[in-house]
């Protein structure tokens, strides 16, 4: 008897840097990479529903994607049936990546070795990517024998998910991954985008729509907002910023930038140019909100960020930029902000640079100005 499953036909939209056994080796589509991305977006969805307590959030994550002590009831399979040898390419083949002063170079600078260090160029050190247009099949298969489980004293019976609910939750995580995220390196900066078409699923499931039909009432933006509302993204508000990236009502926003382009190359270039210009207009302390570490032109121009005397060396950017393809076939960008707690001790940090020092109470204060650029026609994608 076949196991209940969801099957998606997928197409890659922007270069996808997925390393295999070697960082500069052939890129590989692997189930664990997809599972890790799905877990991230499901965690963000749980946060948007108000599940911010660490213990409860981990238990609910484990019900879908497993834990070190519990096997996942969802098997994740990737079949790269449409990925050929010609789709395995070097970063140096991307237009404008090796040129000076381009948006593409700004977004994807360290995929190309000549952009990281001086000396002779060795093509073997190029990051490899799967080219746009390549296709693959993704399958989320349910193992009913692995449903439930866990300590009954810790998991209330009314919170234990049933078979159809597990598949529905997995589908919602997949929808968020497809429309807000992606796979691989530089996924927060336009790389690794793909689209998906649901081609097989069991009957009687409450699943999100993966097809923004051209004639949909209200157009693409309303269709997008309806899907978010359907599965509770942004349903709950939290006065304090959550300790992890979450789709909460007051710390999450999503925007279509309104700059449709005929191909992904022009879109990446335009968004990269705008982000570089935006960052250049910010003072040093204001740039902290875009993530750490901050890259500087010279090793002597170090920028140090501390919290209570403790260095804050790394902080992923709260800004996700990704490419989507609309019903008309043109490419547009979606900007997603998830303003979670900046560091372990909260948001307040001290920034030191070139003999100066400043305390920053809200590192995210200037982030919203990016989507309000005069060249964008930004539209909110959140449900009203």
C-alpha cells in the first residue's frame, strides 16, 4: 500500500549554490538540505501562531520533522530528474559576477574566489551552482507508524496531530519555503529560489494553493495574503521580539517590491544595486541591523559589536530577498523582514569603529526604509 504523500514538480529560478562533499565540487540536491529549510520555516510559522516557548516549540517541531530522540513521520525525498550535466556550472559563468560595481557581485560576492582574495585565479575554486531552468521532484511522504509518540505527560492529547494534520503542516512549511525562502548559499540574497506545482496529494486535505492563477480575484498580492492567513502566519502578536525568526503579527512583514523584470538576471542586478545603495546611505551603527559580521574594505577598518562586554560576532540578516515568478511569467522580488531578538541579551548593543563608539537600542530602526525606495512600487503581502 502506497504511503500518503505530497508530490511537487519544481523548477529552479535563480542560481542554486548547494555544495556536495566538497565546497567547490558539483552541487547536489539532497533531502537533508530540504528538510533543514522546511524545519526553519515551520519554526517561523509556529512563532507566528504564538508558540514561542522553547519547550513547546521543540515538541511541535518534532511532531513534523523529528528530533535527536524521535524519528520524523515525514520522509523528504528529492529526485533531480531534470538536472543535467549542463546545469552544473561555475560561479564565474554568471554574468556580471566577476565585474566591478554590479548588484550581482554585491549580493553573491564570495561565490567567486577572485572576489575574496588576491593572487592567481584558480577556476577549480569557483562555487558551483545548479542553473535556473533545471527541474526536480520533491516528495513529502508520511510514515503513519511514526505518528504521535513523545512523553504523554509533556504533550497534551489535544495537541497531538493526526495523519492529515501532519501532512497539512508539512505542506504549509513547504509553501513558505517556496515563496519566501529557497535552498543553498546566499538564499537570503536572491540565490536558490524555486517554484513548485503540487501534482499529487491525498484527498480531503486543507492545503495552501501553489498556483497563483492569472485570473485570481485581487491578483497575485491578494492570493499571497490569503495563503498566509489560511494557515495562521502573522496571527499572533508578541509585545517582545521573539527569540527566533518568527512570522508574528508585529515583528514580521512581507513586501512585493514591484519591479517586474523579464528574466532573473536583470532582477538580481536591480535588487543588488538598490541594497548596496541603501546600505551605503546608512551610518555604521545603522548597518548592524542588516546582519553580522559586516564586511569592510580593509582589514584595518574593523567594526566590533558587543553586548554587555560580550562580542556579538555573528547575526543572520533579518531581511530575506527572494525571486518569484508571477502568473505573467515575469520575475519580481519579495522582501521579508523577521525582526527577532537581535542577540541573546536582547536588542541593545554597542558598536565600535575607527575610534568611535555608539550604543544602539534598536538595530532594526532603519530596515523599513529599503522597501520604501522611490524606484520600488512596494505592496504589502500580509493579510489585513
